């Protein structure tokens, strides 16, 4: 979790050239970053997959295991 927060700060907060104009701007930028991180960002610890792919594969494996039982 700490590395995710650090990555968020580095990529979104500290790289910003200008200040935030409103709370809504911060919330929108955060939502976009979280969506990117979950759907597009490839994680080395996850075999260079994104978290959504890994979760879907896990759910699929659980389903296959239950059907086999």
C-alpha cells in the first residue's frame, strides 16, 4: 500500500506543474489515476499484468475449481 501511495504522489501530485483549482479537479484527477492504475498500469509483481486481469483470472480459477469439486 505504501508503494502505491508513493507512486500516486510521484505521478499525480508532485509532477503537477500548477496548483489545483478546485476540490473537484483533485477528485477527477484522482479518479482518473486510480482507473489507469487498475486497468492500464502493468505490475511487475503481477507478472506484468494489471490488477483487473489478475482478479478476473483469480475469479475464473475459483469458478473452475468449484465446478470440478
